[in-house]
C-alpha cells in the first residue's frame, strides 16, 4: 500500500466519523470511540474499496448497521 492510498483511507475514515457524529449528535471523539468499540472503523478500513464509491450518507448507514450487529445501541 502506498502513502497516497493510506492518506486517502485516513481522510475517508475521518470524514465518515464526522458525518456519523453529526447525524447522531455526538462529538467526534464520542463517535470515534463508539465506532472503534463496535467495529465500524474496522469495517470502513477493510471495505474501503467498495465503501468509498458510495455516498457518505450510505457509508454512515452501513457503519451504523455494522455497529448494531456488534452490540451497539445507537439508532
């Protein structure tokens, strides 16, 4: 993986965390902690090649679903 690809993934994850935080009225730190705990961040990184082709709103919906499956409670 080259440096540009790593930076693109980081930027994408940051964007998704911010969108998730906004949608659910959380701080960025709270959103990151929640997504980290319930595998949302791992999903974004592992599925980056497909997820980054979708809208940010779709990605937020996807990570919300993943977190629910892994014990998260944010609806």
